[in-house]
C-alpha cells in the first residue's frame, strides 16, 4: 500500500509541476506578445515622425517620392 500511495503522490506532484510550468509558459508568451505590440506601435510612430520630418525638411514632393519608393525596399 505504501508504494502505491507514494507512486500516486509522485504522479500528482508531477502533474502539479507540469501545470505550473504550463502556466508559466503561457504568462511568458503573453508578456512577449505585449512587448511586440509595444514595439509595433513604436515603429509606426517612428515612421510617422520620419515622414513628418522629411516633409518639413524636403517638402511635400520629397514625401511623395519617398512613399512611391516604399515598395522597392
């Protein structure tokens, strides 16, 4: 009986550790996705600011040419 109880307790402990590990992996993935979302927003802001700066320095014609060249990058 003692061996069976020990085996059942060991299996329950492994299941608990596995569940905790799975939860940790899910939290880590959610945090990674949040970081990616933040980075995407920063990239979009950077592109917008770059085009505004280009417009101020080079004028509307420079912005139009830059937009036309985007597919070639």
